[in-house]
C-alpha cells in the first residue's frame, strides 16, 4: 500500500490552501513549538508534584505519576521530530493529552490545588484548536468541563471549601478552560476563511480553479521529492441536468456537495479535489503509475452508495505527468495541457454511457 505523501490537517480540505502557504512559516512553527513545550512542561510538573506536600502519598499512585511523566516524553519527542502526523495519530495524541492530564490532576490530594491545575487544559485546548478542528475541540471542552465539575463536587463532598467558594473557583477555571480555546478557534476560523475565501468554492468548501492551481505547486514539489508521478483527473456528474429538472436545484446542490466530499475523501493524502465547473471537478494527485491507475479506476465507485437519493454516477478522464529530477519548477503549460487531455478523455467516457473512468493514463509528452 502506498504511503500518504501529503500531510493535510484533518480539517476541511478548503483550508489546505492557507495551510500550504503558511504551514512551514513562522506562525505555525511557533504553534508547533509551543505545543511541544507544553507537553514537555507537563512531564516536568508531574515529576515536581512528587516533591510537593499536595502530591500523592501512596507508592502505587507515585509510581503512576512517574510512569505517566516518563511515557509522555515519548510523544513529546515524536512531536518535536515531526513524527506525529496524519488524522488518526493526531487524534490519539490529543486523547492522550487530555487523559494524561486528568490522571495526574486526580492524584493531587488537595482538590482546591487540583482545580487550579485544570488550567493545563488550556494548553490541550490550543492543540485541539490548531490541529484537530471544531468537532474535536468540542469533545475536548466537554471532557474538560466534566472533569472540572467533578473535582468541584469532590471538594464540596470532602468539605474543602464552601458552596460559594466552589462556584467562584470553578467559574474562573471554566472561563479559562472554555473561553480561551473557543475564542482562539473562532479567530482561527475567521483568519482561515479570509485567507482562502478567494480560492474556495462557496458551495462545496473545496478548492476552486484558482485554489487548485496554487495547490498543484505543492503536489508537484512533493511528487518531485518522492520520485513519483502526478495524475490529473477531470470528473463530471452524469446526467446532472436531469437531476435538476426532476428534483430541483436544491437537491442538485446536495448532489454536488456529496460528490465533491467523496472525491476529496478518496484522494485525501495523495492530492486534492476542486470544483472547477457547475458539476465538474478536477483532481490532482500523485503516486506510482500502478497506484494512480488504481485510484483513478475506483473513482466512480467512490461517489456512489446504494442508499443515495437520487443515485448519480460520474465519468472520469485522467492523464499522468512523469516528473523528472530536472523539473524543479512547476510547469504551468504542461499542467494546462494535462487538463485539456483529461477533459477530452472524460467526454469520451461520458459519450460511452458514463459511470466509467478512462484510466489508460497516457503520459503527456513534452514539446
């Protein structure tokens, strides 16, 4: 199985335009370093807790704290080395951060001090904001809020503070734990939207034609570094006019959105899908010749599920570009010729009845 060459964040694909332009820039390098520093600091705080009068007294609990602190150094090193990548690994790292933080805080004898320590969830909240998107941030905030409330209830049950004091303490902590990450998330989404608005299709959230051209440069350079080919595929929804005439434009828009999302899911990690016409999409992806041929051939099935209503099919035409080591610069003319050739092959597939991918994938010859 091919490795995923691209490393997109698990956020909507339209945001990749912004990420590709700034993902290696100073801003996100600072975010990456800050997250790593917070992870390293967590291990330090956990170890220092053992020397505090508020720390755990039982040997087993002390061993647990040491174990968590030491184990946490492994993902911390991986983070600094850039080895934590891909949606699944990023999610596992986030879950570990939340669970490890909670497991250390619960060992603090004084619930008041433990409640103060929940501000550490602000750091994990920043991670969920920048690397896992809105839905995972919502999960984190729900987890952190539940944990803070549980500590407050335990403190009240043990008589460590009064009801009024508990309300004041938990209110301050929850404002920090919830409001700061939520505000960052809101501002982050606004910045992303402003940065990508002119390069994103308003209906599907995918790249538009301009965004695709910009993103193709990243695919090109990544393919060059990995010594693989680039494929350009043009995709068109079959008999789309009949869908609009029969079901209405609102249903037609739903079909376009559904098709676009499934196309992007199909090539995620290998390339990008863009909406470049009414019911037309263009895909740029990379891989070995055999891998590209298989990925193109399975495109029609990737957008069809038996439960779909209305059920639609697609026609696909694709060509490959063999990138040689001397092609360090993205060739706009060559890419344009590839799109024209793929478009012609797509119409050949459509004229034959549709629901097929023209996956001969001839290599475009250079003048």
